């Protein structure tokens, strides 16, 4: 690991930097100062600041190298066209509370997760809501795509797997003992990270097959609070 070294550090926001995404030759950062900043990776100068959000920004996603989606406390997600001067092309405003997470599900579909306990699927041609997925008992704080399905995580301690065509909940994974904060998917594996200090690995069958099986539990964190 001797080759790993810090290459650069820069002051990016006036408050917490809460999310990052890369698109083409740019890095985009979002912060609790409500700002979105576009950084040139050659020199790390701020090429543009986007001010469509008026409150904290919590989520970012890149769509096909053309669009960037941002979301936050404003209760909406904003879509920017990277190839058209970062022009705002849509504001997705069907949620009733903070939109905390956004992800690409597949070509033509993105998902948002909200503190209103819902996951919404959006059509990227019309930017209209395709479907609202209900079932969580508390905030949805993470969304991800896995093998054709949509995965959501919540402060209700659960992870849910959804069929994005039918809207059916295919599985509810309840092994965490505290809020689930983050998700990642690699191939047919779902990784869930929780305030219970564990990362859990789940095998995800092809959608629309129902059910997921716990594959492993990674426990090596401790509480410093």
C-alpha cells in the first residue's frame, strides 16, 4: 500500500460535503450549504456553481454521462444536462419530504428515496413519475440497482428489493438491528451498511425471482460516540 498517497486536497464547500459523483472529466460535489459545484479534474478549479437547491444537498447520480441528478432537503431532485451548459432540464417534485438518495436503475429509469418513506421511479424521457413504491415504515435513506431490481434501505432497519416493472416488493431483509445507512451492489451481491456496526452481504437472484439470502456478515466496527 506504499503507492497510495494523497494527491490533492481543497476547500470545496462552506459546510459539510455530503455527496460526490463523476461525469466525463468533471467531479460534482454537493453540500449542506445547498451548493452544487462542478470541478475540473485538471487543476481542480471550480468550473461552475449550481444554485437551484436552497437547502442541503444529499444525493447525486450520473445518467449515461449526459445528465446529473441531485436531491436534498428541498423535497425534489434536479436534473442537469451536462452537454448543454449544465442547464436544468427537469425538477422532480412529487415527494413530500427530504429526497435523500437517487440512483440509476437502468436505461430510461432513475429512482429516488425520501424521508416520506417512499421510493419513486422516474422516466428519463418525460421526467414523469412511473411508479411509487411504498412499504417502508420510516425514512428511505439509500437506493441502488441490482440485477434488474431496485434496492432501498431505511431507518426502519430494513432493506427491500423491488421489481421496477410490477412494483412488487420481492424481499424484505430484516437482519440488521439498527438503521440501514448505505447500499452498494456488485454483480449479484447487495451490501448493506448499518448503525448496528455491521456490513451485510446478500445474494440477489435475478428479478423477478423473489427472495434474497444473507451471504455474510462483516463485523469490525466499533462505536466512538
